[in-house]
C-alpha cells in the first residue's frame, strides 16, 4: 500500500514495506512525492525495498555471512572444511580493511577494483591469484545480502569488465612482450587461476635422490619417499591408514584428507583432528607404489607405533604428524644438507612427482588420474612447462602439395 497526501504545506509519501512496517517521508511538492513512490514501486512490489537506515555496513554483513557458514559447520560432516573457513576469515579481514564502515549497497565496482590492486598500483600488495579468491568470497557475501533482501541490489564484483594490459605486439621483431594479463582492478573472467609450475619449484631425479639420502632414516625418510613416489598431498598422506595400502599388489587407495585447522567459532577442543573426503570425486583414487617404496613401507610397518586411527604415519603417541613440523624441521634441513638452493615445499614434492612422470613420457591423462585432478585441463595447465611437444617438420604437407 502506498499513498500521497498533503500535510500542512508539504506532501507526504506513505508506504508499507515487505515486513509490514509503515514508512512516511515529506516532500515539497506532490510531484516529488509521486516520483519517489514511482521509483521505489518495483522494489516494494518485489519485496526488496529496505530503508537506508536498515542497510548494514559491509563489515556487519560480512561478519553475519561468515558466522552463518561457521554455524553450518559445527556438526561433524556438515557445512564447510576448516581450511575453507580459515581462508574466508582471512578474506573477510582484507575486505573489512577497505569497506568495514561502508554501507553495503554503496560499494561500487570501481571502489572494489581499487581495493584489489597490487601495491605498485596503490593497493595492498595482493598477487593476482589471491585477489581472485578474495573477489569470489566478496561475491558470495553480496549474493547473500541480495538473497536475504538486506538492501543490496547488485553484486559489484559481477559488474567489472576485463581490460587487457598487453596486446602481444612485439616492440622489435623477435622480442616477445609480457604474456597478456587481466588488470586486477576490473577482472571479469570466472576461470580459476592456475599456478604454472617451473623447474625452480621441483627437484630433478638426481636432486630427489640427494634429498632422500639427506633425510634421517626412519619415519621421515619414508614420508619424503612417499611424497615423491606417490604424489599425494600432505593432507592425504597424513590421513593414510594401513588398511588403505595393499603392499602385496603395490597399490595405495586415497580415501580421505586430514585437517588440523583451527577456526574461531568452532568447538575445536573436543577433537584436534578432522577427516574429510577428498575435495573431488577424482580425488578418491588408486595410485601404484614403486617396489622401493613398498620395501620401505614394509620395514616401517614393523616399527610403526600403535595408532587408534590405524595411521601409517604417526608420532610415538599414535597421533597424526604435524605437517608444519615436517616442512620446517625435516624437509628444509634435508634440502640444506643436500646443497639445494631451490625452495621446494612439501607440495613441491607432489609437483616433483608429476613433472618427473611427464618427462618420463607418461600420458598426461594417466598422471592426472594419479594426482586426483578433477579435469585433465588442470594437469595440462599446471605442468605445461614439462609437457614435451614434438617438432613438426611439415614434410608430409610439402609432399602433398608437390611443389617443384
């Protein structure tokens, strides 16, 4: 219901919103009052009009959205992974730095783009990949506001255009310019930004051998050996059970991942470890075990502490190993002892596995399957640097044309 009537010397617009709350506003002329009701009429009809004073700031909106995601995740098996919630908390903190006290419906695409700029362009020093992830989280928050009729009419992240920074033109013949990029202030592509691995992030077979030998014998040498010969993620390796291994057939079945992430708002004290299915259907997979690793695992099984979980790799109390400790106190010292100047991480050992298989001539589709990638495109993009391409001489085409 909406009406316009005169009160004294002024005109009053009178309407009721979708919550049944009555609103009144005075105008100098009847025309101004009519124009106002005409403007908000469609929103009143759709039930999306919200009084300006009731539209939340972005900070309040983001906190409310995040609180809801955490609440959904309280029960085991429900909601989101702790690692995802932690990442969202980080993204929200970044977004609040720029927009905490800004009314949520007043954030323009230009303002949002400015907040995503790298440091050299006046931003907060974001790399492209991080900016893309934060933008996706922001889009979730704006869509949450729209779905719950909180006064936000559009998602500013979806109104940003792509702008090419480089055309690919060569300044001089033979001088290639920087690869075409998309300006972060106005990204539009919805494609996931995939990191392309290079030689600096992986070990050669000779370097791999040196690092393994530089790792003290025992559980940690078997851990490093498994990472480079099976290519599992560290979260998958730490969740590996003896029942997942068929050492007679030389096969490991990847069925779960381990999370030790601590999220504010979740009851973390009751259980220090949480177990999750692999992120994708392809993540549940069988991976062959090389004979050398089978032998090492059989020897380790005789010494492995008893674990209530049945873990392959556990500490003396039978509990999961600390992934941070493995990287800091096992891999890093081993790299140093082996004389490696490369900064290779635990995930870099997975990259080492994949790049080595590709350089040995394994089919990319098979490598993708072993890695548990959801799409072969991911494997081809991430490891494009290592995929050998045959040189095409075009001799057959010349013979077909039979020029003389």
